């Protein structure tokens, strides 16, 4: 899975998420989305960090059962 981010209300291109500590501002300043590993399927459409990460954890949990 690929986690991407961009500034809120921006038309900039999506960037690969480097990690919380490497962002310029807090996660509340960005919007996120989750894609499949081949980047062809959107698993979670645009949302805030907590919503996207909650779904990410759910997918990871069931993938390893």
C-alpha cells in the first residue's frame, strides 16, 4: 500500500508520505489518500490522517490473519 499526501485545498500533485516527523507542518495541514501497491486502485479516497490510518491498520490486520 502507498500512503500519499498534499496540502489541504491544493491542486498540487500527490507525494509519497515520508513520515510524521519529516513533514513541514502538522498532519492537520495535509490531506491523505491510500492506494494499492501498484497505484492503480484507490483504497481510501481523500481524508484526514486519522481516517486514512485507521483504514490502513484494518487492512494490515486482516492481510496477516
